[in-house]
C-alpha cells in the first residue's frame, strides 16, 4: 500500500459520514434469507428506518435492534452498519451492509458469533429524518 493510499484511509474528512439520500427513510422488509414470511412479520410489520445522521432502527421476527450507519468510504454505493438490540429478549450485536437500486434495498446481516443472512426491503417513505 502506498503512503498516499494509507493516508486516505487514516484521514477522514468531517461530514463524510452522513447517509446518502437513497438510503434515508422508512423501508418495509420483504424478505429474510432462510426465514418464511410468517416469521418476518412475527412482531408486527418488519421495518427499517434510517436517518440522515446515520441512526436507524430495525425490527423483524422477534428481533429489535438499533443501528449505527455510515457510508463506505471506499465504495459510496454501500451503507455499512453495526447494530445492537435483542432477539426474544436476549442481547445481540453485529454488523451488516446494504445497497439501494431504485426503490429496493438488498443487504446482509452478520450476528456476532452467530448467523448471517440476506434481507430485501422496499422503500415506503422518502427523505425523512427518522430513527
């Protein structure tokens, strides 16, 4: 790695971490890889809400989590996140990422020391300050 490439990773300009418009708003989770539709909406409609500042909430099945979202500095099409919350009351944490094409989001969730699975979501609102 060249010194210049190393510096670009080390030096992060202020304001770089705001979430890009295509990701912001409310999303209806439509599919979880490996889970049936009944589980997806077990605790109510499965949703993901993302704010322009990077805070977010997500619920599906028996899972309720808060997310800390940041745009990927090496690929601006990708939103990366860490999360913590609960699954049936048991604490969980992990990380994930997603991309948006048109009004559809596709992503992947990695539970710390646990499962990983894909998800799909459809946009239900535009550019609102949520979460």
